[in-house]
C-alpha cells in the first residue's frame, strides 16, 4: 500500500517554530545554568555577602542569548540559498520500503527509512519525521488524500517502530 500526498511546501514560519521548540525541549537542561546563577546572585545579594545585581543580570542575559542563538540558527536556515529546496513544493509517495519525493511525475528523490531517526504524531498537525537536528519532514493532516491514507501512514510508522 502506498500513501500519496498532495503537493505541498513546508512553511518557513512552521519550520522555525517546529525546529526551535524541538531544540529547546531537547537541551532545556542548559537553561538551568543561568537559572542557578541567578538564584545564587539573588541569594548573595539578600544575604548581604555581596550586594550587587550584575550576577543576576548577566545570567539572565546569558539565558536569553542562548535562546536567541538557537532561534537565529533556525531563522537563518530559512534564508540560506542552499536550504531553499526544503521549502519547495513536493508530492510524496510513502510505503514500507522508502519515502519517494516527487518534484513532478518524472523527477524526484528517495529517502530510505533507515535515515529517519524518529517520528512524532502531532495531535494538531499530522506527522513529523526527524532526520537530524533541524532536518525533518512535516506532513500536515490536510495533505493526505483521505482518512485511510492518514491511518496507513500511522500504520507504516508503527511497523517501523518510529511511534508507539
């Protein structure tokens, strides 16, 4: 059985949102360092040992810079010419052997299932197949031709062990 999708493109804003939130969720523990330093600064200030706010302010700015760094990385990826192909319109044919990306009826490419690291079933917007950091395939629910195709996609991902 083959799942065929309509021709669609990944929206740049959707890409930034998905990639950024996935990265922050994956590396949230790094945000604990500025938080601990801020708590240390507040503790030192109010205990009277070291009355200065620069520790708190520096840690807060450091945390903001960490978040801004990742946001800028994913925003910049949408502006680079070599990534322009990620946002072109493609149709997909998905089966248990491969994912066929079709530019038109005669041109396209293939992604083997072993390159997919993980998958997520998004409650509101379909499926997300993770390839690497910042690289994924997003299949919104509205690109599938029928509910049967949506269920078949879910079945293929379950058989591959990518979703529970």
